[in-house]
C-alpha cells in the first residue's frame, strides 16, 4: 500500500514537472519572438524564418 502511495506521489510530481517545463519552454519561445519583433533593423533570413516558425508554433498551441 505504501509503494502505491509513493508511486502516486511520484506520478503527480512528474506531471507537475512536465507542465512546468512546457510552460517555461513556451515562455522562452515568446521572449525570443518578442526580441525578434522588437528589432528596429531588418531581420536577416534565418531570423525571419525563426520568427515565422515561432509564430506558427505559438499560435497552434
């Protein structure tokens, strides 16, 4: 019975940790997108491609 409770507690902690990591990843992507959109000078090709990719990813979630 104790092992079952320990397993439930671990699964709950793991679920919370996964949610936390997903939120941190989303925030990181949003910050990167914000920095790309805030640039005054024109973006180079790879920055523009990254910006488009981030927009698509963030809008699809």
